[in-house]
C-alpha cells in the first residue's frame, strides 16, 4: 500500500482504486467492441456486501446501444480484464449485467501497515500543495459577548483550518477586530450614557434606543466608576467616550481571547481594523480604485461603481464628512490579505445575512485588478437551540441570551464542536441541548468517544496480561476473514478520500459523518469478533486492527477539536 518517493509516503486510496477499475473496464469494453463509441458509465459500491467492493454498469449502457443481452456484453468485457492488474481477487457478473469486483483481501489489509508506518500522519493528502491559505472566522464585534452564530462559525472555521493543514495547506487563522468605525462610535455613546446615568441618575441622560442595551455595557460603566470615580464627568463628550472605549474595548478583546481559547481555538493573527486607517491603507485603496476609474463623486461623497460588476446599486466609500465607510476598510483589508501579505487563498466565514456582500467584495477586488477567485466566502445559517422539543432563547442560569461562554459551561467543548460540524455550513441547524449531554449511543459524540475508550480498554487489559500491540511484520492478516473485520478495514482506508473531499469542498461535516460510520463499524466488529479469547494469530491480527481504528478515530477527533478519552 505504501510507496516511497524522496522523504514522502504516498497512499493508494479506495477512490484511486475505483478509478483504476473504471479505466480497466473502459479499456476492456473498447477492446471487445472497438466499433462502438465509448459511453460514460459508473463504478459504485454495491448496496449488498456480497456483491463485492465495486460494481460497474458499463455493459447495460452498451446493451441499450447495441440492442443485445447485457450479460453477454458483460461476459465479453470481463474476458478482457486482468483481475490482478486492478488488485481484484475476482471479477463476476451479477444481476442484469453488473460487473462486480471483489478486491484482493491483502490490499484491504494493507491499510493496517500504512497506519503503522504513518501514525498520526496517516491520511495526509496534498490538495494544497504547500500553498498559503488564511481562514478568517468569528471576527465578532468587540462590543459584546459572542453568540450562537459565532459558536458555529468558530467550530467550522477552526476545524476547516485543521482539515486544510492535513491536506498540505500552510494555514493561518485570523481574527479581524472591528475596532474602528460606526460600531465603536455606538459603543462609546452607550458606555457614556450608562456612565452618566449611574453617577447622576437615570433621568440625567435620555435613554437612546440606538445604544447597545446589553447588561455588559452597564457593568463596564460601573467598573470604571469603581476604579476611577467620576473623573470623566468634567471632560467633553468626545474625550469621555475615548477614555471609556479605551478601557472597555481592551477588556472585551481579552474576553474574546479567553472564550475562544476555552473553545479550543488559538489564532495566529489578531488583526485590528484600526491599523488599516493608521497606516493609510484605506485611503491608498480608495485612491487606487479612483485611479482605475472605478469611483465617482456625488453629493460630496465618493462612490464605487458597484453596478459595473453586477450589484444592484453603487456603494459609498467615503461619506460627505470625509470619513471612509466600513466597506472601504473591508476592501482595504482584503487587499492587504491577498496583495500585501500574499495569501494564495483567503477563506472568510460569514453569517448568512452577509450573503449579499460577497458579490460586492469580489467585484471590488476585480476593480483593483486582484483575482477574486482567491477569495472564498462560506456562509453559515442560523442555529436554533432546542430543549424538550422547544426553542431555547435564554440561559436558565442567567436568564439572558445564551452566549458561547454559556454553551461551553452547559454542554462542554466536545459536544459543541462536534454538533456544529455535523451539518453543512449552509444548512439551518437545530441544536439539541439535551442530546448533547446524554450519555447514550443516541448522542453521536458520546458514541464516537466511547468507541475510542472501549479500544483503549481492550489494549489496556491485554497489556496487563503481557500482550502488546504487534508490529505489522508479525501479523498474519490471512486469519482476518469475518465480514465485520473487512468492513472496519474498508472504513479505515476511506479516510484519505474523506480528507480530500472535506478539503476540496471546504466542508468538515464529511468527517463527522465518517467518524460516526467508523465508530459504528467498530461497534459491529466488537459485537461479532472477540479479540482477547482467541488463538494467538487471530488475537494479534484483531488487536492490530482495533489499535489502527483507535489511531484513526483520534486523528479525526483531533481535526474536529474534540477529545479522545481513554476511559469513560
């Protein structure tokens, strides 16, 4: 299963074997019927295991063209196939004319040697070719706590980063801190209002419905007073807001750091929007757009010709007061990522409400002469928290909107990260809080973790009896004959393909489905095949199989950012 080229190990996956079989069938059909134009056919895994590992429908498609019996055509194709050349133990005709391939069992068993050789590097693939990718995700406004959208985006973004790293991308995780612009102005007004109300009474400042209304604003104002008293009352409003923002903003950013680290996310870069303004990159970007003829002035403002790249209306880049808009800063930020820092690919994870912003941003990049294909935007749909079949909007503990920190406290990091990656990012999601903490096989994360812990228990019990996991050279895989054994090995051999699929589609949910199926295959094996009470050859071969399963489960759980417990 393993060949060596330089210092790299390369694997042969089931998908590659599927292509080998397709090519062999196509060549055999062309040899048997050279006068007939080739037809596209499929090679799929049969639903029934007794029909082999792969089935091709080429004969039936040719039969329609030739108006002949498909089984006769299949027979002529099979006569031109060398089973050994595609690693098949046998090639048979079934049903109306399917050509079924059963792989050589030594090929399937070879996955155990590959896992032994590669360890945690098993299923490393090369879709990224060492290119640089930046994933920017969460990027919550630092004006308050993180919500469920941030929780889902965090789990997706961090797991995707792990997937791409496994696929040989050079990955950077980045958090974009919106520490400039309208939301910070609103933050300052909110803090100032609450500060004055606490010191001078509720009627001292009329309540403004535009303020941020979370309790965290009031808490910040009170804490500032506890530290510094009424020292800001005599200042003018602008200076007072600046002081309050300077105090509260850093506390909020530190809180973002702490909460995300609790969630298992460690960013490589925390990039501040304010640096784009301070360095002049926002103005520079606007000037470049103007120089390329992509802007115009109207009503004292500078506008981007967004309609030229398919948008419904043009966008303001600089307001009448001379202050650049958030969109202008966002364009400068993406230019910074792609042009100045040189990333080959930039992936953004945004809420579904930002969907309309994608075309605007890609168009703005093209207007700058930057290849917009270097920007990929994944949008995530809303999450509904459910308990007792009812929607949950408030924390039982605090009586307030549930935050990411609340979710971690209530169900733990493992359940949160696993559940959020069970659905495609673009699908709506109902998150069952009761199921997430249930210790039963109905809880998918428990089901997978229990498989890992059960394997650890098997290995531990045998080690106590002086039996250790054997090396592959000492294992006789010919004694592995049970259907459950081969199904488990097939699942192990599927991981490289699953990594490739997840990396190419930017969709980590491939891996939660995969590891649940793998755990299911292990539990079926465990029920049918005893490891301990067997003759020595069978015991060692099965011990090697379960150890390899443990390695693969842990690889996937590590990618998901979920722990792999050794005892439960």
